[in-house]
């Protein structure tokens, strides 16, 4: 199992860190077989797996349910699980209770939470309790209502400075890594250079220490629109649809199941049944 030390070393040695989201047994298993460095059970599961139109409805129970399946599929892969909307940075008691449940019940290696300076005390609280935290700044989908939509963050001098300060604050609070989402590549490069913990980018250019993509985006599986920063490496939409159409057609025509997919029995064994 890789550890936070492996990832620090990778940063120091300029070896890129690969991360992908996974939400269930097969996606985790395939990702592990492809030798991904880290898995994220993202709350994006609310959208790509559960069909909500944002990550806001996702619950702690949802994260545990999917997190456990992922751990069964990739028991030897460093797995990070998102704390969902309003499950952290509430009261200390509730934050600890939720974090404890997700961490303990899934056996994950770290939890991720969105936010910069504002969540630094929470990052410190969890770290001191023994739960490693991955931070997430830039476009933070749980607060898109506050941000005014899904858009690139850190474009003005003021926003860029705030993002850098957020990155430093989460590092000082004990975060083991930082996800940078939807920030200009040059700003991501500066942040990556100024902090010691590895940065993992999504829509943040090539100079981050690692990259993360959403499984269903990368494979084009059930998603219709891809953001600018997604490169589709697969086309499961078309291959899945074609396979299902073929199945429907063959059942209708009576060509499936054929002999090949059917069990046989000695005719004599059926004699009594006609009586
Ligand atoms: O939920 C998620 O998939 C994420 C990644 C986009 C970083 O948080
Ligand atoms: Na997320």
C-alpha cells in the first residue's frame, strides 16, 4: 500500500501521481488493475452514479455505502473518501462523528473536504484525531451556490492570492495533499511550487504533482457533456448502448439464447412430466 510518504517522495522526485474516482466494486477493481496510484470516492457520485444534479444531496451513508464497495474492489490501493455537504465544518462533535463513521466503517486511508482557510481548523481537528485529510480548493462544487456557478477560480489577482493563502493554510493545518479544481495552470504551478504537499489537479494544468479525473468522464459512461478539462479516453456510452440494443434485438428475434447459451437435459428425464 502506498502512503502519504510515497506521495511526498513522488512530488520530490517529479514522478506524477495518478488518481481516479471510483464508486463501486468494478470501477475500483479496474482502476487498481490499471495501477492507479490513488482512488477517490468522490461525492461526484451524487451526479454520475445517483443522478442528482449537484453534490448537495449526497449523505454520509451514501459515502459509506459506496466507499465500502470501492475498498472491496481495491483493498490495496490508497483510497480517499469525500466528506459530503454539511457533514464537516459544522459542530466539532458532528464533524468528528461523521468523519469517524466514514473513516472507520470503510477503512479508507484519508478523507477529503472542500475549502481553504475556513476549514483549516477542521483539517487540524481530524488530523489530530488520526484521520489524514486531503484538502480541495478552487472550484468547490459543494459551494457552487455561493461561488455563483461552476467556473474557473483564481483569475483575478485578489482571487489568486486568496487561493495561494488557502493552500498554505490547509498545509499548515496538516493536510496531506491538495486537490486544485478549475484554476488557471500558471496559478496551479505557483501553488504547487510554494507548498510541500503534493497537488492533484483537475482542470488545473500539467504542472500539478498529479492529476485526477472522474471515472465516468474519462470513460464517457452515462455522462453527456464533458467539461473542457476532461479528455475522454473511452466511449462506454456508445459501446454500452450498442451492446444493449443488440441484446434487445436478438431476444425479440428469438436468436438469443441459442444452443450455446442453453442447458440440455436427457429427453427421458422429461417423460414423466407429460403424463
Ligand atoms: O467528487 C469528486 O469527484 C471530486 C474530484 C472532482 C476532485 O471531488
Ligand atoms: Na468531491
